[in-house]
């Protein structure tokens, strides 16, 4: 009952009313027959009540306002997504290409160049439309038709382009509103947690990722952690990581901050900004900012998708950073020109490659450890194991380490299939078999396949029994079971 007095969210108000009822009964004469009457001084009692009331009013008002602005933010986010999706249905590049062809009388619109070309294509149509006109009149009428068709085509194209621009501008407007509402909600009610998760999601959208294009000053601000978006990230977790499963107690990730504070002048040189593709590195930092928000939300808010999302984000970062490392290796002279030497910058990238792989592994491990049967209730989670396996060749370095991790993941998948099913882990077995035969040989391959056989034997037998004893199984399930059995028999 006492706990419920401090349940501030709106959906917990029935608990609050019940708590008041239980509390009033608990202190009444029915449960306390030996109550003694005591007289309290009126002034201290009133002051105590006012103090309690003031604290509760402040806390409840903060909670109501925080949740209220969160709901407004959700609404604005829905508008943002609706306008943005409408804009994506319009192929702007195709429209611009058509407009260019019309303006230059090329491609499918070459016949609009002059009246002679127009008559070559539309002559029969013009003559049938104006049967009594002489040749001179026909040419004049054809010219009017040509000009009218050009105007009509350009008007249609311009209307579609204007429509696209309208959708994009409205999407930007509601994106900014949603972000502001979530930030205000978090600042009013910082223990709520949900706004941080939604801010993280907005941080992975194109609206955020494209803001620094052709803006070196904003790139510098983002890379050094001084932009407004990242201002609400929880910098440090001071609790027990055994209770709240954060990857590390220091949440904020700014691998480039110190380096670019030291080399801030590089942003004043457009050639170096372009030559080093600092916009790409800025987008890497933007994704890290979003990941920091997701990790911050873990401290306060439990969302089943968070470990999987973080696994995906860090896997993507790992892959992109490897590409960028290869890029700067081919731009040695540009790197030296920008920073005096290339070693420190290259080392930051290398360290971040390893760190992103380590984080991806941690969060995917958390997803399949804490939520082994989630896909049993949510079908979109059924492929979490194969998703993790597909990321392993990228985020885990050595073949030996990959082998051990693959065996660990398939073992957990089989456990889930045996205990939550029976279900059919055919995709993970297929991946493991193909990986082994592509990367191992001889005794090592034989040992790996024997391990797979030991892991999958029981679940294969369960699936054999299922297909033999259960008539009218869905065709998809039958295909999966047959695929599993066939793969298993090749081991």
C-alpha cells in the first residue's frame, strides 16, 4: 500500500485509490483495538501534512507532465513517420530526370524540341483533330499544342516535386517537435526512461543522419559531443551491473572527441573534409549517440527489443568502420596532410572496430540469454539466432573464436526449440554446416561437425516424432523438419 502511494504514472491510479482504501483500513480500529488517543500540537501536524503534500504534489505533477509530453511526442513521431513515408513514395530523382529531359528536349521528350519534330510524332493526331486546316494553320496549331504539352508536363512534374518538398518539410517539423517533446518529458520526469528509448530511435533516422551534410561546423560539434541531440545521454551508470545488465558503467562514447578538439582546424579546409570523408565519420558518431541513448534507457526502462537493436547497430558500425579503415589506408597522404601523421587516427578506428564487435557480441548474447523464448510469443523474434550467427563472421575476429561462438549460439537455439517447442532450428544448422565446410578442414572440421551432431541430435528426434505422429502439419513446418533431418544426416 505504501509503495502504491508513489506510483505516479496515470495507468497506476487505480492502484493509488486502492492503496488509500487499504491504508485507511489498516490504521483503523478494526485492526488496532488497543489504539490510544494522543493529542498532537496542531501547528507541527499541519506543517508535517503540508510538507508531505508539497513533496507529493511536486512528484505527481512532474510525473503527469513527463508522461503527458511523452504522449505528445509519440503523436508527433507518428506524424513524422507518416509524412516521411509519403515522401518516400515519390521518386524525386526520377522526377528531376524527367524535368531535365523536358527542359533539354532529350530522351522521351525530344519531339518537343520544335514544331517540325512535334509534327513528325503527332502530325496524324493534329490533322485528324483539325481536318479543315491548311498547312500554315496546322503548323500554328501544332506549335500551340507543343507549348501547351510542355507547360502541362512541367506543371505536373513541379506539382509532384512541390508535394515531395511539402512532405519532407512537414516530416522535419514533426521530427523536431517529437524530439523536443521526448527531451522535455525526460527532463521533467527523468526516472521514466521511455523518452530515452524513443530519442534513440529518432537518432537513427535520415532526418538526423543527414543534418551534417555540407556543414563542417556541425560535424565538429557532433564529433566532439557538443551538439544538442546528445545532451540527455546518461553519462555514467552508478548502480550494480549484475542487476541492470549494462555493458559498461561509463555510457557516453566519444572516441573522436579529444582527437578532433586537437585537430579542429581540419574542419576549416573543405578539401580535407571531403578527402577524409569526415561526414561519414560524423554519421558513425551519430549512430554511437543513438546507441548511447539505448544503453541509457536500459538503466530505467525494460524493452524487449533493446538488446537486439543494439546488436544490430554495433554490427553495422563494425562493418562500416572496416570499410572506412580500408579507405583511409588508401588516403595516407591526405591523412598526413590533415593531422601531421596517420598513426593516431588509424588507431582510433582500429580500437573502435574491436570495441563495436565486442559490444555487438554482448548485446546479442544478452538477447538470446535473457529472452530465449521471446519468439514463442512474438514471431518477429524467431530469427534472432540466425541473425546473430550471420553477424559472427564480421564481429568476431579469429576462426577459432567464431567456431566457439557459433557452437554457443546454436546450443542456445536448440535449447529454446526443445523447451519452448518442439520447434525446428534448420536455419541455424544450415548456417553452421556451411560455415564449417567453408572455414575448417580435416580433423578440425570432423570435430566441429561431431559437436553439431551432439547438439542437434535430441531436437532432430523430437521433430521426427512430430512429423510422424502429427497429421496435417502446415506445409512450411514439414519443409523445415525435412530440411533439418536432411542436414543432420549429412553430418
